[in-house]
C-alpha cells in the first residue's frame, strides 16, 4: 500500500506562527488605541531623544498630528490583520518593519551603559522593537509566507515553492484559512479580558517613561532579601497612588493627589519606578485591583506587598483580607500598621499572632506593621515574631512635631486635635529613640516607613536617619517626578553609611 504523505511543512508552520504572533501584536495595538479614545502620539513624539528627534518634534508640533495618529492606527490594524490571516504578507511585513524602525529611531537605545539598570528600556542597541522589525524583514524576504489566504487564493503563484499535492483540496483550504477562526477566538478573549480589567491603557506608545530622567541615574539600586524575595532597599509606598495623604491641616490634599494619580499616571509612575531599579511596592488593600491590572497588562514583575486587616470587632473576618489578597496574586502579605496598633490597644494581641501564623501556613512571607513601637514590643513579649517588621521610622526634629511630653501611644490614626501642642496628623513615629532601640535588637528584617514624616523631612535627612538607626529597607511614597532623584539619594546615602561605618546594626 502506498503511504499517504502529508503536505504540512514544519518550516512553513513555524513561519506561520511567527507571522501570526507579530500580526496579533500590531492588530491589538491598533484596536486598543481606538478603544482608549482620544489617543494621541503627540507626547510620545514630543519627548523623543534620538538622532532624528527634530523630525519627530516637528510632527508633534504639526497641526496635522491628528492625521498622523489615525494613519498610525489604521496602519497598525491593516498590517496586523494582513499578517495574521496571511494576505499580501511580504508587503505587510515590509511596511510593518518600516513602522517599527520609525518607533525604534524615536527612542534608540544608543549610548546606554551595558551595566545600567536591567530593564528592557535600557538594552544597548538591540531592543524588542529591533528584534520584531528584523523578524518582519525575514518574513518579507523569505521564500515562504506560511499558511494563509495568500496560499488559499493565489496557490499557483511562482513565488511559492510547489509542495506535493497529496491532500484533498478541501483540507488544503481548511489548513490555509485556519488563522481566521483563531483570530476570532483571540479577539473574543481580548474582548472578554477588556470587560474584566477595563481598557488597556498601556498599549504601545500610549505611555512612555521619561528616559532623560533615567539617564541621570547614578547606578544600580542595592537589594536585600526578605525570605526568598530579593527586594530593592528603596520600596515604593502606595499611599500616594491610593489617594491617602497626610498633610496636617491641608484639607484638599487627598483630593489633589487622587486627581493627579489617574490610572494612566499610576502606570507611568510604576513603569518609571521599575526602570529606575525599584522592584517592590507596598500598598493598602484597596489598591490591589489596579496593581493586579497593571501587572497583567504590562507583564510587570513588580513585587507587591499588600497590607491586610480585619474588622476590629468581628473576629469572624480575621482571614478574609488574607484570602482575598492571595486571589489578587500578591507576593508578600503584611498586617496593616494601624490594625496592629488597635489590636494591641484593645488587648487582642492573640488575633495578630493567629493571622501571622495563617499567612505563613499559606506559604507567604508574613510582615507586621505598626505606628506605635509599643505594639511591636507587646507582640514580641507575647512570642509573636513576624518574618519582618514594618515600622514608622523618622526623627522629630521638624517644626510641626508636637512636644514629646504631650505624645500618647496609639494616637496615630486617632483624634486630630485643634491644639497645636497635640497630635494633628503631624507625627507618625511618636518615640524615635524607643523605635531605634527596638530596631537595633530586632533579629528579622525591618522596613522603615513614613521616613520623611509625610513630607516634613528632606530625603537626604530622612533616608539617612532610618538606615543609620537600623532599617534594612525604606518604604517611601513618591510622585513620578521624584523617583529618579530619590533613587540617587538612596544610593548615595547607603554608600556614605558604608564608607563612614556609622550603622551599628547588621543588615538583615
């Protein structure tokens, strides 16, 4: 019996997969820009820094920028569609490569150090845009275009090598047109994902990190470890992106910060922080959805520490936040500082221990936060030791700090007094000397937070005080325009401490 041969070519199959993957990328980018609404490439073009930046700046300033935007969108969609279903492959591949080279030259990765921050945006010469453009050039020059409509409709083209005619015609057509139902399936998946997570505001040139700022970085931010997690010594605080502001008696600050930190601005801030070397963020529980979405749509590897709590009166809710945090896909779970203070104040220390034990039982690093050092002392005396502490750590040498003799344990997150000599959202490490003493003897890592007393202390001063007095990591709320400067200050501070040998506590 004569053996039936198959006309399937693995070479053409792999080319088809490559072509469809790139096509989907183009198509998704184009459609996402339409769905976003009011998308414009103006900021992307206006901030270019390459050799051809005058050309891009001229386009950005042109009254025809709207036409350029629509040509870009239409080009992405048609190139992506043609590549995916396999029609006019060589033309679409060549056009797509040209478009990618234009993107590449807008922000060329030339002149960046090979030892710079390990992020895609810092690769030297070769970056993902160049790789994808070269792949398209390969498709444009290849003797095969893969399976697709080109073969189904123009099977006898001389440019396509003949293959054995061993399969029935219907099966050939099905094979060549298989990309069409796959396109429908992937389109449905993208639509379903969009309904669940909202519009993908991170597509393509929608948001760009300010590379001029990144060029001012002095080096690589040092890292430490908490359990099996490698964490940057400077951790991004989540209060500013969550809309929580400590501003003494400025009643508009919360509203102002929320207005500034739109979802787009949050993404810009997170991208810039990662590019600057910060790999961890510590957030309030309600910020989990935006972080989950950010990581999903960008593929970010940012480590998320989420703070959890429970109803102070209802013990049955003790583990609810923890399980919800796990569902959000967080990396580290930490008992929230004010909740720990309240549990100690109300003599429910046992609940803190049970919650920490449960976090560890679920396989997560368990952190314990506090504003008042008395809370951590009480837990330690009860035999409760977390995997790390998170403690407010700042000095009180600033004008709005109320007198030490008027300070009362557990008053942070309590009543804001009108008396200038009492607490009014103005002091978060009530007893700096006692905190420093506790930290000095701690045998687990310590993350200091509120190290700038919510903006009352300059970073050069606050960072140094916290690290010198034993903090292994500092958690700092930063706006996007502060990140690069704060990273440099952190590196300078750590280098100075090491050189001057002014830290007593070993690093944990």
